[in-house]
């Protein structure tokens, strides 16, 4: 496991699984559980965002140097 995902893998995995279960239950028309999950979902997402912001590791790349964080593409300086 990468160092970046060390503290945040559980919240990200849990919320992704929560979404998958929600979609499947909505497809199979299980209304009571879907409504309950819909009402709980903002809190689940806020918990994940909090954990990622608190425990996540910044990449160290700046927007002025790298256009995309996940590639080595370097920005071309303005020709002003």
C-alpha cells in the first residue's frame, strides 16, 4: 500500500462500497433502505472528506509547475 493511501484507504473504500450498495438497492427498488441510505449519505461523504483532508498526504507538486498532479507533464511558461 502506498504511503499516500495509508490513512485514507478505509474511508474511501467504505464510501465507494456504500455507493455501490445504494445503486444496487435503488435498481432493485428497495425503497425504505434506499431512502435511509440517501439521508445518511451526506454524513458519510463528509466523514470521508474530513479523513482525506486530515490524514491525506499532499503531493508536493504545485499547479504552476505541473498542470496535472498524476502525470509528469510540465507546464509551458507564458510567453509574455
